[in-house]
């Protein structure tokens, strides 16, 4: 007799606890059954040599099946099995979804003297996603407080708040409003929109990955997105710079923006 071993995880690598695994032989008869532990690992033991189908189920996840042939060895590794969360491929329901800033982030990175990137984030923002039917008619609006810029360096943060960059005393708000949505595939979309910063507006496209919907511990329903964009500082009169090493700029002219959003349906 032999065993089949492996581990259940989510697509982002977290272990799936309490998953049920059933080994069925070529005639459709159940020959083994087990469950995944706290680390997602499982063992289906006392299996005779031969082919099996291992059927996997776990609460809140999409069922899966994997074929395996058990040999004479004491254990046959099935490897790592990824279980997608239920609702991961289901588009969000039409309605208003309010951004939860406690579980969201807006980060920016700029190249420093052409060598490495300096990272920062905006600590305070709000907004909502209006999901429409059809989805292409959906929209998003976000307002950001530029005084909350945080790069883990107080001196640099004060400079970023000054007129050289964000000029927060004159312009206490950054706004983004979409004006179009284009489908790439089932999980990827392009949001076309306008960013307004320092009273200047310029088009900024967001490359969006849809991360799915799921119930939350508070009785609500959440949707998640990840997005990236590139923003030219010159579009918003943030053209302060210093030249070093024969023309190499201290701060790169393009900012990379990385966004992770959770929103709650209201």
C-alpha cells in the first residue's frame, strides 16, 4: 500500500485548511479520503498501486480534480494544488462599490539618479466604483489627500508637499475620474480617465486586473482590483530637478503608480 501527498494553496500562495480530498479508482469507487491541515498539506494513505482521480473540495473555493498514478514507492507526491476562490471569475454585480481605504493602497515610485527607485504612498484617499450593465459603462472616481504623501523620510516628504512638487497649500486635492472602460480579457481591463493634480488635468490610463468578489467577515460583499499606470511629472508642472553626473537627473520624469483596491457594495 502507498500514499498520495501534496498541499492545497490559493493562487496567491496561502494554504487552504480543511479541504476534503477523495481518491477514486478507475472504476469510480472511492478508495481513500483525507483533509488538508493548517499548512494546507494532506496525505491519502492505504492506496493500492494504480491510477486514481483525486477530487478536491474546500469551502469558498472552486472544486478541482487531478489524475495520479500510484506506484510501489511509499509515497507519490501530487505536488501543490491551487484552488481558485469562488467568485474569482464572476464579474461584480451592478451597483455602487465604495473603496475601503483600510484595505487599499496607492503607491508611487520614481527613479533616483538613474539607479534605483524611491517608493512612497498616499495615506488618505476615498472613492467609489459604479458598476454598470454592460460593464463597459462602469465608472470610477477617486479623491486623494496629497498632504498624506509618505516616503519614510520626513525631509523628503516635506519637499514633496512644497511648490516644487505637489504644492499642497494651494492644491489640497488630487482627483481621478474615468471616462471609459475597455476589455482586454476576462480578468484584464483598461480604464481611461483624467487625473487632475495642481489644477492641471491630463489623460492617464490604468491597466487593471480584476481579482474577484467574495463575502467579507462583516456580512458584506467585496470586490478587488489591482492597477498600474505611468504618469509624467511634466504634465502636472512637477518639473523640479537637479542635474548630476553630466546631465543625469536626480528624479526621473516618469512615476510608476501601483494600486490595490478593495471596495464594498452598498
